[in-house]
């Protein structure tokens, strides 16, 4: 601020360049005019952050990572502040700096398949090193999508007013979205069907071969029952350029993608 002011830049322009308010520029210019460079130091007073050493920060982190001593599920800023004898705001600041969020939890599921590592290696290998002149598609479906229609027209976006719609809606049944992501380009082929059966999956496969004519297609799909019906298997047997890379079947279809050959 002071250097720009010395160059003759107006206060409004200084505030705009630095992303601060004009009163802030005036305040620091007044301090510099009164006390010189010493006036640019932040004066002690209300709102000043207390600085704790590395040892205390490590103590807060290590204590946070351990279960509370009173049997609670996790620490809160106040319970940990009371335990360590500091203000809860201090705990909150340290948690923010260290990226700690003990109030949040997430779930995960790990497969008990003994061949999980080999299957994951095959899938990743197919993504990273696809066969020459072939296309790798990641295929999945989202079922039970509700087709909703609002009972009244939307109120459009306006200055100082967000777009609004009614809380009431009319339900027009459900739909299933099938989509295939072309890994190399990011292009997506999608289609919606009324039901989620092998017939719809087969229709989507036919759409893919029309979208990618005369090209070998390697499809990453899951083990849904609709993907393995006799009708689907018979169609795949007649269309040899379509290779469904179901987990557990890659070793037969693309044996080159083993652990030692993935780059």
C-alpha cells in the first residue's frame, strides 16, 4: 500500500489492486505518516492471534488423534480446550491449520476377494495401457432416477435473487441412465431407458457399436446380473470386437495386462 501510494496511485486504485477496502488503505497510510515503518507493525490488542510453539501444536494433534478419556466418540473444540487448558478458538484454529475434522466420519468397504489385487491390476493396466487401435470404455448405469416436473414454472434468476422453483412436484415414474466414458478422450455416450434389465443393457451395447463402428471395444463393467444373461452372452459371442472386461475375466481376454507388465 505504502509503495503504491508513494508512486502516486490513488487510494481507490490501491484498494482495488490489493483487494482491500479504501478505509484500510487510509488507516495504514495514516500509521505510516505518523510513525514511519514502525507504524506498519500490527499493534497488540483485541483480536490478535496467540502464537503457540510447535511442541504445543504437536500436543494438540496427537491428543486429537487419540480417543477422549471420558469415553466420548471424538473430541470437540471445547472438550479438548478444557483438557489442555486453552480456549476452544485456539483448538479450532490449530485443527483448521492441520486439516483435522474429528466431527466428520466416512465409511469404506474392502473386498474379501482373495484375487482383488490381481483384478485391480488388470483393470488399471487396461486403463493405462489399452490395446493398440482399440477403445476402452468405462460403462455403468444409474437406476431409479426420478423423473420430476415442478407444478409451476421456474422463477428466473435476477439481480440479488436466485432462481426459485416450487417445492411441489409431479412424479412421472423413474428412468435408468446408461453411460460409457471413453477413457482416452473423455467423450461420453449415454442413453435413458424406462427399465433396468438385460434387454436395456443389450440395447445400450448396440448403441455403442453404432457409435464406434469397426473398432474393438473393451468395456469396463461390473458384475451386475443383467450383464451376464444368456441373451447378452449370445450377442457378445456374435460380436467378437466387443470385449466386456468383467472383473475376474480379464486374465482370459487380455492376458498381457499382468502386474509385471503394467507401466
